[in-house]
C-alpha cells in the first residue's frame, strides 16, 4: 500500500513537471508579434514561424494555444475587438450616438487597427474561415452594442418603434469608416456632432406606423 502511494505521488509529480504551462507573458508576446507582423507584412505573408521568431518563443508555444494561423488571428482579433466595445448610456439618443461615434473614432485612430483593418476586410472576402470567425463574434457583438442604444431610444419614445434598425446600424459605422480609413479625412468633434445630428434626424423623421 505504501509503495502504491509513493508510485502515485511520483507519477503525479512527473505529470505536473511535464505539463505545458501557458504563461500569460508568452501569450502577450505572441499577440504583440502577430499584430506587428501584420502591420509590416500583411495577413497573407504572416506565418506561425515568423510570429514565433518575433515573439522569441518556439513554434510549439503557439501550437499549445492555437492549432492554426486563422484560429490564432480570429481569437486575438476578437479579444482586441471585445475589449474595445463599450455601450454608452447617457439617457439621450443624440449623446449616446455621439459617444458611440467617439468610440469608433478612437478605434480607427489606433495605429495598428487603422493599418490592418483594410487588409482584414480584403482577406475576409477570400478566406471563408476567417470571415466566419470574425463576423460571428466581434462584428455581431459590436452591432448588438449599437442596437442596445437604439432599443433604449425606442423605449424612451425618442424614435419610432418600427425604424429600420439594420439600416441605421450600417449608417452608424459606414460613414466614419469611409471618412477615416478610405478617404483619410479628419473626423473632429464638430464632424462627429454633425454626423450624430444627421443620424438622429434620419431616425426621428421616420413616420411612426406602430399601433
């Protein structure tokens, strides 16, 4: 009995010693390396080897966390995206929209995000795995956060209950994205305020057909 107990303890120690520990510092180094590689090389030129080399870790450290490049990219993009999502709740539709636009501007001003977004969207058109992973997580959560603002405005009777929420959600993101990422124009607070006024005006000019 005593020997069996010793054997069990010995086996347990060997398992613990041989277990792969996922250190947070290593995960952060890999995350940083991925986005640096992406900015410099573009998605298609990123390899697990290049990320591992830049992060100064073995490729096995990546495989312990993600089985493939798309899986790693989807996980880390969603992680960054989810951390940036914050729902405004000022109690006023215009101010909620304005705060949301400020948040979007902050994201699009980020040096890394502004440089990888066009490449990410282009790659999603070619890569169904990547597209599915991004669209079913961070994009849905971003739209749900914006939708919550519109739902509260409906509850406060600031806008009609039958407004086209999907179309308004498209309007919220598309104009500032086009201005900042495509045309590279400034989106100062005056512009954001005017845009918030425009979006609110579109919603409030909608005839209420609710019964």
